[in-house]
């Protein structure tokens, strides 16, 4: 997401001696509070992402400004389960109903983006769309959130390695989905 959509008014809190800000997210959250905290140039993010596979294609997205792809999803809101985030985000971003099948990965991810160092905790869920729209393989299409500049694409799982996907473990992970939930620690800051 572009920086303009990540800016928000924060409310300061003192927690364990650190000043934290909980922020409302992009305009699509309609004033609800998402679990994101900033401390200087560092950001903690709690995110849920959907692994949606249909006809051997996986749904990916990216911001128009980014040179990498990711899985659709978004920040978990206060008092929302990370599982409940998936149907809400898919509805907000694509106008489609979805359901969660199971948790695939619980991930702690450390990376740099938009000039900040991120500590992100993410849950990746295998999910299904209730109704599949017609689509063309590897053809871009927009989401429905006007304030976001997200581009979506259905990519053959077998061709996913031809794309820059972040975090990068997802390429092989999606091509060989685990049958049980895996805990992943992924640190791009130490590379």
C-alpha cells in the first residue's frame, strides 16, 4: 500500500515504558482501529493474508508503486480474530464473499518498507471464494477500494517463481502447501 494510505492519526499510549501509537488504517477501515504500532522508524504490524487457489492459480496483488507482489489481506482490527480479518478484507478489496479453510502459516517477519523497519506478525490462511468470478490468467485487474491502488492477478501456481513475491518463502510454500500449520521466522533485515 502506498504511504498515503498508511498515514493516520495516532493516539499515544505508554506501554512497558515505550510510547506506542495505535492508528486507524487506510480509509477503507472507516475509522476502525487496526493493530499497528509505530516507534520512531520502527513499525509493528499484525496482518492476516489469504492463500486463495482456484484452478491451479493463486491470487496475488501489489500496489501500483511496488515492484513486488504479496497475498491479499490486511491488518487485523482490535477485537477481531485474525481469521475473521480474511472475509472482511476480501469483501472490502474485491467485493467477494470468502471463507477460511485453515491456518497454513504463523509468521514473524522482519523487513524494511517505506523507510521503516517492520516487525510483522502474520497469519496466512488457506481461503476459498464463495463464488469465483471469470478471470484471465496473468491479467491485471483492479480491486474495488477506490482509495487504494492495488492491482490483482491470478497466477498459475507453477509459474509463481517467475514473480517477486514477499515474503519470498511463499513461492515454494504455495507450490507445496503444508498439511499442518507451520511457524515461520523470516528475517530480511539480517540478510
